C-alpha cells in the first residue's frame, strides 16, 4: 500500500505553491492516488459585512455578500482551482477541489483531518528580516505544529 495515497495540496496560487505542486506530481510515482486541492480565503481579504460567525460562511453565502470586484476575485480563484484540478487529473490523480473561508492554517489542518489525508504538501516562504525581528509565524509553521499527519514543506529555492 502506498505511503502517501491521499495528498492535501493547499495553494495560494503563488510561485512557491507552483513549486510545491511539482512535488505533489512526483508523489504519483510513489503511489499517490488522490489530491485534494485547497484554497483558503481569509475573511480579511474581502469586505464582508458583520456576521455572528464569519467562519461559518460557505462560499455561496460569501459570494452573495460581496461587491462585484470581489466576486470577480472569487470567480478567478475558482477558475484557478479548476485549472490545477485538470492538471492533476491529467497526471492520473483522482481530484477533489475545495474553496473555504477562514484562517489558512486552521482550515488546512481541519480539511486534512476531515479528509483523512496521508500528507500535506505546502510551500514555505521563509522569513524576511522584518518577520524575524517580530517573530511572526507562517501558515506552514502553524500547519506543521497542528497537523496530525506528515507535512512535506517545500522551501523557496
């Protein structure tokens, strides 16, 4: 049985996420069969009206409350997820795409647990001078701390 049968690939559509995607594709050679492509929208990215629990919103509810410009951003994110899904399907993976709203690290860990993935493949931007001074964490570091499964961290080259 393959070690990493089901892979979670969270993406922010950055260049580093593209590099991490190539590692997911390589896992196919190691027997990986399924990829969950996840994009998390932080509530701070959009001008949401006040809700009792903004994290309980689904994408349809979010979409209904967004100004037109932000609807276009959300639509573009969904299109980009579709492009990634097609690429993984062409490589022979079974694919599930998810678009959620919340704190990226929390959503990544939640989805990994709910979906029973064997590994999370995530890019790590590293820290610049300001982040080192302020000791700010990153999504990847938070995922490493909280995840219950292995995390493959892909660093900027």
